[in-house]
C-alpha cells in the first residue's frame, strides 16, 4: 500500500490530525513528520503568554504516526483486511518528556514495533525536533483491527 | 507438571497485570480473568505473550478466546506440549 493511501485512511482531521507526511513504513518501523504551526489553538492556553506544546499532544502525534500509521500498514498486509475501515483503541502509553517543544517546529517521529499480536500493536516511539533534539520517548500500545460487517 | 505448580507459575505471570485493588491471593484456578480479576483485554494479550515465552509454545486467536481462567490456560499448555 502506498504511503498516500495510509494517510487517506487516517480517521483524523483538523484540529486533531498530527501527521503531515509518512517518510518510511515497513513491517517493523514507521517514520513520519508533523509541523506544529504557531496558529494551533491550544497554544493560546498552554501556557498563558508562554506557548509550549502539551505532552498529551506530543503523545498523540507519536501515537498517530508510530502506532496508527504502522498499524494501518500492517493490517493492510493481512488477509483479513477489508475496506470497511479500521477500529482503533489506544490501550496504554508510557512517555517521558525530555525537552520542551515550542510552536512552529517540525518534528520527526520514529517508531519501532515491539509486537503485533492478537490485534494489539505495541511500539517504542521517539520524537525529534528539526535540530535532532530528543523531545520525548516511550512505549505506546493499542488495538487495531479491521471492521468486519 | 502438577496443576498446582502450573497455578503458582501462572500467578507470577498474572500478578504484574492485576489492577491495584485485586490481590493475587484471590486468584484460583477457576477465577475468570476479565470478570473476576478485572484484567483488561490489553493486559490479557501481554499475559498470553508471557505464557508463550514461559512454556515455549505458540498460541493462536482460537486459543486465546478459550483462555478465560487459569484452568483453561493449563489445559491449552498441556495440549500444545503434547504436539
């Protein structure tokens, strides 16, 4: 499946889509990019007069690239795949936040599969700024399964 | 292996995935993982993977659907080991 098709299958849209581009996908890895534009609404409130990207949003960006894009790719490779869509549930995340990410920066998320068994995908994720600085890292898991009519 | 030995080993596997308010002492061979021990389906997958590693077996979707209690797990381990 082409990366473009994966992007089109993502069930998110603005203001909650945190993937601009998929750079690489294979059976074990995903790499993608997203630019946190200065205009994003949450910067008005996190924090007052001092915009910093919230940890939950960094986690969401890691999950969309590292877990969902990889999961859609993996499920597209299984024979169960059908075009009815995909059920997604985040089951756990264990993240460490290393450096603050200020508005206007492009980030790269790198994800490595730990396992994909019984519809549960667990990945190790890392997010880097455009200056190659580690922003956050951790483990994220969720269920990804084809909807069967 | 005796059933009691299996049960003690399974308790060690299950313990890290129990909710804080469920004590491992409460687990018997017939405790329902989800309904009685309150283990969620995400953690149940981790338990299944730990069972695979511990007993060097491979489990399929059909197997885990039948794994509702420790007794069920023991029966599946025994049947896989015979193969």
